[in-house]
C-alpha cells in the first residue's frame, strides 16, 4: 500500500503541476513546478522512493524516446542530419574530455575516471526537458528540430562514455581502441535492432489483420510493447537499448505508411500515447524533486569530500560546471554552423551566418534532465575490492544541481535571447500542403468515377449511381476550387473568417445538443455519437487556425 500511495501522490503532483504552472503570473516551465512539488512530497512524507536506475531507465525512457522518434518530422531531421550527428557525437566526446579534466582540476579529490563519469552523465541533453521549454518559449522550428534530433541520439553516446569511465574507475585501465569498437557495436546494433523489431512486428500485425480483422485494443497494446521489446533485445546483446527505442520510433513512421491501421485505432492510439507522454514526462521530474531532500540531506558529508567546510562550495562547483558546459556548447555550435555554411557555399546555397544570439540560444537550450539523473544513479556503490566508490554522493549532488540550474537558466535566458530576433527564413509549407490536398482530392474523384461505372455496369440504374457519386465529387471539386484560388494568391482573410464561422456553428450545435440531452429529448447514445463528431470538427478547425 505504501508503494501504491506514493505512486498516487506522484500522479496527483503531475496533475496539479500543470494547473499551478498556468496560474502563476510569470512564465515557468512545468518541469520546474513538478520538481518543486516532488520536493514537497519528499519533505512531507517519511516514505522514500528507492529509485532503481536500471528500472527507471527501462520504464520511462523507451516509450518516451520511441514516441519522440515516431513524431519528430523526418524531413527536417534528415535535412540537418550532419548538424545533429556533430552535436550528438562530436560535442558529447568533447564535453566528456574537456569537462572531465575541468572537474578533476577543480575537485582534485574526485578521481579522474569519476570526473569523466560525471562529465559523461551531464553531456546528453534531454528531449523531454527541451520540449517542456519549447512549450513556453517560441523556439524557431528548425532549431527545435535540431535540438530534438540531437537529444534523441546523444543519450546513447553519453551513456556509453559513462560505461567506459566506470569501467576505468573499477579496473584502473582504459583502452581507446576497444572503447571505439565497443561504441560502434553498441550504436550500430542498437539502431539495427530497433528497425528490425518494428518491421517484423508491424508486418506480422498487418498479416493477422488482413486475414482475421483488427482489434483496436490489441493494436494499441502492440504499439506500446514495441519500444520495450526493442530496448530489452538490444540490452540483451549489450547494445544500446535507448538507440533501439529511438530507431524503432523513426521506423514506425514508415512502417505505418504501408500498413495502415483503422482510423478509429489511430485516433484512440494517439490519445493513449498523449496520456502516456504527459504522465511519464511529469513523473520523471516529480521523482527528481522527490529525490532532492535526500540528496541535500547529505550535503554536509558530501562537501567534506571536496576538502572544504562550507556547503556553498557545492553551488560554486555546479555553476562552474554549467558555465563550462555552456561555453563548450557555444563554441561547438558556432564551429558546426561555420562548417554547415562552408558546405552550403560550395553547393551555391548562399547561406548567411546567423545572429550570435541564435547560437547562444541553441547553447542555452541544451538543458539536462532524466538521462542525467538516471545515469548518475547507476554509479556503483563499491569498487571491485569492496571499498566505497569514490565521490559517488558528490557526483549525484552535482548532477542534480546541473539539471535544475540548466532548466532555470533556459527559462530565464531564452526569452531574452529570442526576443526581437530576426529568424532565418523558413520555407513555407502551405503551398506544399495545398498541392497535396488537391492531388489526393483529384485521386478521390477518379476513384469515385470508376466505382460509379462499375456499379452501373453490374446493377444497372446508372442515374442513381451518377447522382450519388456526383454529390460526393462536387464536394471534392469545391475543395479543389478553393485551394486553387488560394494558390493563385487570392486573399486568405476569407479562410480565417470561414474557420471562425465554423467554430461559432460548432459551439451553437453543442449548446443545442446539450439542451436536448438535459430535456431528455434524445438518447445518450445519440448524444455521444454527435458529441464525438462535434469534437472532431472543433479540433480540425481549431488546429487549422493555429497552423496559420
């Protein structure tokens, strides 16, 4: 019952955090509110969550990274693939080496291998935290895609570096050649396993559905099991389960194109995944807050490891580490952009150097989160000879401090850096969307015409099929006509007015339906059906307005 009670308190904190973040008179990312509420839970109860790092990684990260890989725009990700790889691999390695030596120089009592381990866990950025920041700060789309792509891939490189650093601390030896080969296996096998598992499962699911029909509940459950299966299989062969979950999500996009589920399944599955994403994202940061009282309680003993007596030295170390991370990231992002511009110049793209504030914003937006927390907690308790692992509590304290400070820094600094900033031009997608809509509508008209003729030849009564098909084709022709006018440069104010009137009409329909239901003039089943239709209409027109 204690465990169940703690879980319920954590879920309640997730629910309350969203309301509190909206009530505050100033903009605060929801994760910071969740950390505070988690701290309140940790202080107000004698029960503690004994966080098993391996279990934490397994329960939380596969579904979240799978979903991010599934939903991230693939064209934008592949367009900036070189930049993403430079950040996800090159920056992580530079960060581990540079910050490892800096931490060891700053805290000589922390062995170099442990300093490298701490640098490895603070090197990956967190996609969950990045998304949370983006919800409050209008980050440019292309910059956001790069940050998301980087954070999806750098988790594996950071955790692999952590594995080597811990092995060096335990054995006292390190081989660069074996580390490089191991990294290639861990990353390559992880990516391949995620792709293979997704393709095999989706093909098997499509084969069963084609022969015996589709069950919505089981289809949703299969999508939930894919990331866990990919993760477990990859870890079983000592590959990266995290990269397996990411590649499984990316593959899911393409697997779904050729093996589509029913419309009802897709809508319900999206709702289920939205709920899981909201819940797990929130619990991660609430758990971090819940762990903080225990971490802070040992601050007095922890500071003794550094050779100082005042606890404020710990704050100094955290600020220095955050400053070092930001400096390295700024230099690497600047160099990466310069290389991108040079490559573009050779192709004749004429890419211009972006404003330094955009580079600084990309640096500050590299916030740390769940991966850092889970990674640092995987540090072993003892060395091979049975002696305590050196400076373990200090490493945990510093990592937790880096997470919080990076979140606060991004919250305060990003709005200042991005305010009034002239963003690089982004290609307009409306014309492309309109062209696609016209093409699929024309395909629908052709299919209806063929079906008309087939029915008339088989059953006769051509007039009946002609009238019925003509009504539907007229709807498609009206859509094509409206889209063609918009492409020709006709004013779009009428589009906005049409959406506004549509929403007014939906609101009136909903009010009338509610009045009839209260007066018991209609059955509840009819009311539920019409309400679902109104919900879909309202969501459609609201989203259309937001996209413009």
